[in-house]
C-alpha cells in the first residue's frame, strides 16, 4: 500500500485546543464530515481511545478512495 500525506488548511474561529478536541474525537468528527468514518484501532496507551496510536478510517466520496489517519 502506498503512503501519501494530505494537508488541509482551514481556519476555524475557535481556540486551538477546542478545534483539536473536536477533530481528534472520532465520535464527534461526524459533525465536521458527512462521509463515512470509523475508528479501527483504539489508542495504544492511556485512557482515551482516540489518543496516541488510534487509527480512523475515512471513506471519501470518490469510489474506492479511503484514508487511514493515525493519531
């Protein structure tokens, strides 16, 4: 499988820690993304399943295109 880096640049009028909390919470991510997504691996350490080592799969609206995002 090939590996690519995707960077999205958008400014949200909220404090950085609030934006990070929303983007990193796999359950709340749906309020930002209307596509399909799911956490496919819980974090490798700590109490937060969305933390370090967690993996989220995002299915893009292009047939056959999906992203695995690792925290």
